[in-house]
C-alpha cells in the first residue's frame, strides 16, 4: 500500500483499526483514507473487499469512523456515550446486509451482499464496534498515552495495562522521546 498515501495502521480489532484511518488526531492529523479508492483498499486488506466506492460512501465511512472513535473514547474513560455517535453506529449496523459464513478452516468470514456494497462492509465494522463498546468481548477499551494520538484501542493484553495504540509507532516514538530527554539532561549517561 505504498505510493502517495500513508500506510495503513492495521490492528487485530476491526472497529478500532478503522478509527486508526485517521491518526495523530491531536497533532498533525494523518488521513489514511483520503479517497474512495483508498477506502476500498482498506476494506480489502481487512477481508471486506468491494469493487468500488463512491465519494458518498467514503463520507458515510468517515462519519462512522468518527462515531466509533467518539463512542469508544467515551467508553474508555467511562463517560456517557454520545447519543449522536450511538445513532450513527446503529444506523450503519442496520443498513447493511452482510452474512457471517464459516470457512472450511473453521473461521468466520463476512460475505457482502454484492461486490460493490460498501454499506455491508460498514455494517460489519459497526457491529464490531457495538460488540467491543457493549463489553461483549474479552478486553478493555483504552486511549493511547501519546498526547498527539489519543486513539481508542481495544486492549486484550493479559494485564489490560497496555498504554499505546501501536507499539511500533506511538510506543516507540514515546520511548525514544524519553530516552533523548534523559540523555539531554545527563549527557554522560551514554558513556
């Protein structure tokens, strides 16, 4: 997924990975699905391939992304869920017609009603968000400790004390900043 667009930040939880298509929300925001084609790319990478996507469908996707982020953030800090966000998530969940199918390997996969049905894919993402926000899955919603990121993520670590949405980006960046700060205070520490 190289080229003129930033790489996707993929995770293991569909709904929170989807909110990661806009990163660094409190810094210099990075939009990872700036075009309909890019949304189609993200859906394909996440097992929800569609043939095409319109600008209107991209707008629906971004609205869902922001609703999931708002609801997940509220749930992570144990605040009331924003009514508008809940409505968008529920609407997207109800508007699609995907079907869960069992693969020969014994895994669940989503089958969209047609190869161009972005609404089905958004329904799957919304349903995943409902499951994690409602507490139906083993894990805990948390917010990234990076002050520029603050992404909502689903912590499935054994201790439920994960601090970063992604150790390879936010975690490493914060550790490097702490290391550099400590070495500026005490330059002889590295010797």
